[in-house]
């Protein structure tokens, strides 16, 4: 449903992406891996219209959305859990959820109640303000907020960065459940072993380009790839 072809992007005169290409099908979990500063977040920003690409093409279900406004891209079915979470600090948990709600179709549509079922902790904290939540609770809320747009594809940028191990496990369990329910997911994170438990395919980014792509099994059987491109 998402096709990125030869994407190029820059900040001013500093070019960051040099021909990024990737695809994601419906119901598929795909990862974008790489060391810090290699272009993962810039790719996400370019896909979502938060940064205007300098070249290449982004399409959703065959519709060219290259450089389109973020709200148009969201309406076409992409939901974002941004790096840093960026929840609304002076709105309650429940207000954060309903502020982004978009009507879904069929029995599987996302509602606040369904988000609370996914993250019971948010039900307990539903009246608390965003700035009263822990980092883990904020990440749960950011995921719930993205789901409330009823996306065809949800993108998580730095899914578990800075979170305690127990909370990270809860996020991985959440993503595994979403996959079982048919959600398409693109996830950026550094925990390759955890991602390999439920991801279908992986892309590795190095200096603004895809340098390796393959299945989870292929990644597991190629330790030299991880050593070369993912070790710090």
C-alpha cells in the first residue's frame, strides 16, 4: 500500500536522503533499521509531508502523494507515532485520543474503548493530563492517538527509545497484537532481536540509502550484516 521510490531529501544545503526506496503491503510489519543519523526519521518526515522531498516519489494505494500536505496523507490512511511522542500536554488522556479520532470502517475500527482495551493503563489514567504521564504511558498514548485515526498503516519512529525494559516489552506485545489483527506497521527501533520476533521484512539504512533488505530469517542468518551496519 505504501511505495517509496528513489526518495531524496535535504535540510537546506545538507542532503540526507540519496534515493531511498521501500514498499509495504497490507498487513505487513516492516522495519527501518540503521545507526543514528543515517536518514530514518528524515524518511518518515518526507513520507508524511513534514519535509518536502527534493526528488523521488511517494504513493499510497497508487495515489502519488509526494510532498502533499500531512493532513491529506493522514486521510489516505497513514498514522504516525512520532519520535518524542509529541502528545498534547494540557489535554487529558481521553481528550488526546478523541482529538485525533477519524471514522473507520467495519467492526475493526478503532475507538477510545478499544484503545483502553489495548492499554489498560491508559484507562486508569484517562483523566490525567498528558504532562502527568510517565514516558511509557506517553508512548502508549501516542500509539493510541495514531490508531484513533483508523490508519491502514501505522508508522512508529523510535518505538521504544528511552523506555524501561518492562515498558518496551509491553510495546512489543502491543505491536504483535496489532499484527495479528491485520494492521500494517512500519517501525523504527534499535532492538533488532525484539523486532525479529514479529517483523516480516527489514530495510537497513546507511547514509541515506537502503544498503540491505530482506526477511527476518535472512537477517538472522547474516550476522555480518548486523555487525557492519547496526553495531555501534
